[in-house]
C-alpha cells in the first residue's frame, strides 16, 4: 500500500515544480531539460527529515553526492587504508558509549561523551568562548582550533571572524542526549536563543565566526554543515554514532571517523573540503549526462502518445502542445517514483505487495529471459538494468497507471 500523503505530495510537487520552473507554455526544450536536471539534483528537498536509510552508515542531506559517498569513496585506496587508523578510535568510543548513561543534562553529555570523543579525534578546542554577534555576545559550546598556540592567542578575548581567521576551522554545538536537532523547544528555564532550532543555532554561529565548517551533535547524532549551505538548515551530513560503533564494522565507522577527525579539516585528499569538491564535480558530470537522457526520454514519450493508433491524435499545434505538456508531467512522475524507490522512501524491499504490484524499478528491470532468483531476495537491485518500456507485457502499462493514479 502506497502512503497517500507521499503519492499526493509527489504529484503535487512534480506538477507544480514542472510548471513553475519550466514555464510550460512558453519555455524552450533546453530550459525544460534544465528543470528536469534541477529536480533530479534537488529532489531530496521534497522528502526532508527522513531517518537514516536502512543499511547505510550515513544520512546525507544534500551536502555531498550520495553516489560519491556510497560507491566512489569506498573504492579509493587511501580510504581503505584509513581503516587501520580508525579501528583504535572505534574501540575507544565503543568503550565510552558502553559506560555512558544517557541524560537530558546537557553539561553531563558534553563532559562524559562529547569532549572525550573530540579529544580522541585529535581536536584542540576552547569551551564556550565569547563570540561577538549583532544580537550580543553568544557562547557556542566549542571552537575547534588548528593548534594550541591558536587557542592561547585568543584566550579570554571576545571572538570575531577576524580573530578566528586562519586559526579555527570549526564551530561546534552540543545538545542533551537525543535532543531533536531540527525543532525549537518551548518553555523551560533556558533562554530564548538556546531553545531555538539547533540547526539554526549552528548556522548562526558559523555565520558570525566565519568558520568554514560546523558540527552539531546530541551525543547520538553527529552532523557536519558547510558555510555555503548551512543557512538552508536542511543541508548536512549526519551519522548515528552508537549504531556505527555497535556494528563493529570499521568500514562503516569510517563514515564518522573520516569526516569528523582533526585531519579531515586539513588540505588533504581525504579532507572534507576535497571530498566536497570532488562530490560536486561528480554531480555536475551526472547532470550533463542526465540532460541528454531526459531529452531523449521526453522525445520518446511524446512520440509514443502521437504514434499509438488508439489515441487517434493528429499533428496539429494544439494537439502537439497537449502531448508535450502531458509527456513532461508523466516524465516527472516517473522520475519522482524512481528517485523515491532508490532512496527507500517507497517500500520496495519491505513490502512484497508494493514490489510485485507497483514498483517501477522492478517493472522496468524485467527482461523476457531474466532468470528467477533462488536466494530468497526480491527480484530487484539498486541499479536495475533498464530495458525498453515493457509495453509488450499486457499488465505492465496497467500496473504503471495504477501507481500513477495512487492519490
């Protein structure tokens, strides 16, 4: 069963985005393609605040390229070599978490968990320094410096972006254990700023400290923000630290260690700055390829509407306009569903009913001579071999229409 709210949101967003961004009545094919590419790059913003995907060691909310993180990065020799360095840190953090008693006392979380972990990662930091802002002096929990000399140079001073330039690279904030990181608190004894959305707070600190990176944690979740996108509040990289440690899998633990250790903020091939740049380069290359593929898909859809005898369509300007509009909406719907299935936002693996009756990834991957699986796993894969649209299969188009009509 498809959640009604998700399918309705999908169709409303797809059609609204298509019409708003591409201006269907006046736009050229080139701009339509660019709109499709933007949808593909930014589609995650329509499904924000999801849990960390099952089986993945991170939750990437648009800061990096998912494919770069999941496929390219693990294949790098220097990434694999980092495992030996990460293993002792994983064991020490496992020991810390094993003796830690969860608490809503923020100071206790910091003293017993956050600071020891920052030290294990090699960081040199100052605790609750004074930071000058237009709203008065604020006190972020930590400023992470390049070295002890830089800490000493700013000791006791009210910090500004000028004082921190070339000395600090991260501002960090910690919350009590498992405090929600995307909502404000109401009431309580804390001041109004401390009750604000923690994502807003870290963005505020980054803006006025001038640091390139921000770290936000509630002990369990550790997030990384970049100054270019932190103000959007929903662009970050996140890991569930206890889950990674509990797996005892150092390859998974690397998704914490490599992104939060001291060396991650140096000019290094595995530094987060380099990873962000390479990830952006990869996304651009995918976008260029996607433009051509989307154009070709749109052409085939439109031609299919026109050629199908039962449609009885004629080559007239008003008819061609309607075919064009309908083809674009259909294409957006297909892209949204395929995207949602690839992100496990639709139950391809959890629901046999959805998988057997609705899934586009499964349907498009079916080949006439495809052998059946005998290992108990569902007959689908993360990257299906897409063949032609399966119109030769009598129920195929009917299944697709059922899915598209699920409002």
